């Protein structure tokens, strides 16, 4: 069994790589620090077939106030968090075999509001919506796709000031290993287009989406 992990050099990425290797998978690590930019569509053209793809790369803007958000912060967040997933899924849909799986690291910020970084919330809502929406056509190709939605994790992605604020509110940060366990749970599920919530002290849990009212 083969796998790839984007954002593999980060805290959650390293934990996912370790989990997959412990489960016996041969893992290819992709990360910006080793020359792979998920937001570059040309980079994806060199990615081949795997049995499991974990699209994990993501960044925050570092801006709470939308009035002071820079164009660079905004565009970079969209390019990594959204383009990186769409370009990855597009390529993988072309090359992955039947029976393979894509697991995307979204965020709890894709299921609820996050006033501390609204653009980060925007990107993660987009990711969850994309996973749910693209699942049926991938299923026709024999490929499953899942989203994992962890709360804030104890990684470098969580700004120190925000980390202190969370802890002062009584919030517990997730260990990266717990997120990796959520990725594995989503992979082992037989479903597709699901969102799996990962929170401290809980087993990974499939999120129940409330349906919208139909026409009268």
C-alpha cells in the first residue's frame, strides 16, 4: 500500500506520516520545504498513483481584523488551503486506482465560525463543501474522499498569542497524534463525502450535517 502526505514537514503532517508508516504504508512526503508547492498546478502533474492521499497542507492568515488583511495574506491562504486541495484532487482523480481514498485535513473552522481568523474559516468551509460536493463523481471512479475537522492543535500553525488565549479560556489543544488518528478513522470508514470531527478527549466522530428545508 502506498500513500502521500502534503504538508508532511509540519506537526500534523509528521504525525500522519508516522501513523501511516506504523500501519505498514509506504509514504511519500511532500512539503514546501522540500520543494513541493501544493498551490502550483504544474507540481501536481508529477504526482503519480497512490492508494491513499492525505491532503494536509494548510496555513493561517495571522489576521483577525479583515480591515487590515493584506492581499498577500488573503491570496496565500486561498492558494494553499483551497487551490492546494482542488489541484490535488483533480490530479488524483486522473491517476488513482479504484478502491483508493483521499483524506483532506479541513478544520473545525470549516463547520463553525472562527472570529480569530475569518479568512481561514472561509477556506476551511470551502474545503468541507468541496469534499462533500465532489464525492459522488469520485465514487463513480471508485475513489472515496473524506474530510477531517480537528480543533486547534499543538503545532507551529497555532500562533503563540492565540495559543495563550485559548489556554486562558480553558481550551485544550489537540496532540498531532490525535489528528492522525482522525485521519486513519476517516480512511477506515466505508463512507465518502464525510466530515470527521477530532476534539480533545473524544474518539474521532462523524459529523452529522443537518439537512436544509425543501421547497413547499
